[in-house]
C-alpha cells in the first residue's frame, strides 16, 4: 500500500500560479503511476494529468494541458502539479492518486487504488 498526502493548495487570484505537492509513504513510490484529479462541488471527479513511473511519459486533460505540468521526484517520493494562469473555474479540491499498474497512463479514477485526502484550491476573479 501507499499513503498520499497533498499540500500546497490555497487562495489565489486569477492569473496566478500554485504548485501542489503529494508526498507518498509506504510501498515503493517509484513503482506507481501517479495522477492528479480535481472535484468541484456538485461535479464529478475530473482527470487532470498522469505520469509514468520513470517520469518520462505524461498525459493531460485538454482543459489544462497548456497550463498545468505534472512531474515527480522518485528520490523524494513526491509528485507535483505546477498550475499556471489559474482561472476561477479551476476552483476545486485537488487529489493525487496512485495506480499500481506501471504500464498505462489511465484517465479514469476507477483505475487508481490509492488517494490522498485532497487540498483546496480557490481562484478568485
């Protein structure tokens, strides 16, 4: 198993940036595909980005691919989400997730077995 803890959320103005972190503990972090999702009130959980175990391949949702960047540091057991040019519609709880399969870059939350508790991001206009 792996335990995930997100940090870095907060209140920012439109156009500003934030970097979220997700620290992992437990079973070898480097063996998991990692991803970020978000969920706004009254909406389904939305895929944002995923990164393979080595960090060499990534996949993004169209809605964020020009503004958000996922990365990982396996030596620190941490995955990051750099978010630039934030918009009010980016307001949500942001979650990191771990997929035990190292082979795919999957976008459905159903494939991710482990989740953090979430961190709130609020973007004011």
